[in-house]
């Protein structure tokens, strides 16, 4: 059996120096394996929230430095998988990558379409577990805003888009065959949200990984077929026009009985709301002692 792996492109081609980044938590390791297998080409205008995470210093210029996906949730805010920014993937700590960018509005990675925007801030989910990939997300702040039309709405808890059987679309520039055939043009695959019970049976623990329904969801087909793959990590899974997942991990790509596992976006929404509430909470001041 193959070991379960996260879906970032690995083996950077060169090392870099520094980028203005503020990691709250530094993941120490991550494993990698994922692009859209069994999919079809689309124009970025059909999924304008899909952006590429790139560093030419680390991953070279053949695919504009793309190594993971990401998704715009605000004009200056994107989400990606936390494991994409781990030292095992980048070769250096994320705060030492001087040319970390998102590529937005671009179908062909080597075209002049769209824009490349520097990442100015990185915030890892403090609850991210590098062993299980639970809570696998990071928030990136951009140095310049994206168009409002590029922003996708996140689906909160209870949204019907999470219902088993829902049709969803995963997009990215990852491996199209599971054998290292990386796409230069954006691709998509249609998948179905699968029941948590099926996902738990597929990944009960051990070498194939452990599925945790509170922070993960899985999608694909029980018989195998369309799936995200290496290089798609952090990319969007969208249903009904709302973001429900981020490509995270799986055992191989498109294998029968082993669907792709995604970060559950309702948990991202909950975590971001909690962080915002904590920032707004007034700081308690010590009481003055009587007679002071």
C-alpha cells in the first residue's frame, strides 16, 4: 500500500533568501503527492478565484515557479494549504523565500495574462497538525488587491453544499496523470462530495492516513476517477459557487476506494471568526488595590 501523502509539488530547484512574512506557527514537515487527474482544460475566467502559488527562485521558470494552488477569499487575502509552506516542501523556512507570489487571472502559466502579486504576510493555522494534516490551511496577505470579481464566498457550517452527492469542481495546474505530467494551463475536474462514513472507511488510520470529519471532507468517486493530484494542494473545491474545500492529501490520485481529502472550509470560517473575536476582545487591566 502507498503511504498517504499531502499534495504539494516537492523538490525545490534552488534556495532563496527572504520575503516579508509573519508565520504564527512554523510547520516542521509535510509530505507531498498532487494536479487535476481525469479533468479538462478551462479558462481562468470560469474559476477566477483560482490562483497559483509560485516561486521562481525555488521551483524554476518552466511553469512560472508554480508549486501549489490557492484561492482568493478577499481582495487582498488568499487561502492555501499549510503544508505547501512547510520547510520540507520549500527547502527553507517560508519567511526566507524572497519571491513568494500568487499568480492571478492567468490560464497559461507562461503567458503574460493576469498579474503576479507578492505575498506580504503568512499566517499559519495555529491548530494545524503536521502529523494528521488536520487544519491544513494558511492565510496569505497580498501586497496589492485582486479584483472583487475574483473573490469566492466561503461556505459556513450547515451549508447544503457540504451534503453528500453534491457536484463540485476542483481546479489547478497539478499532475494530470499521477505520473508527473504537470499542466501548464489551468484544468478542472468534476467530483462529488462523499459521505464521511465512506471517507472514514477509506482512511481509518495507519499507512493510508486518518480521516477526521470535523476538519476534513473528501470528494471524488468511490470507483476512482477525477481527482486533485500533486501540485494542486491549496487549490479550491467549489460547489454551488461557494468554497467548500482546499486540496490537502490522499493516497495516490484517482484511485478506487481512496478519494481525495480536502480541508473543510467551514472549519476555516470558524477558526477565522474565532481569531477575529479574540483580536477585538478588550485586554483585562489589573485592578488597583484599595488605598492606592
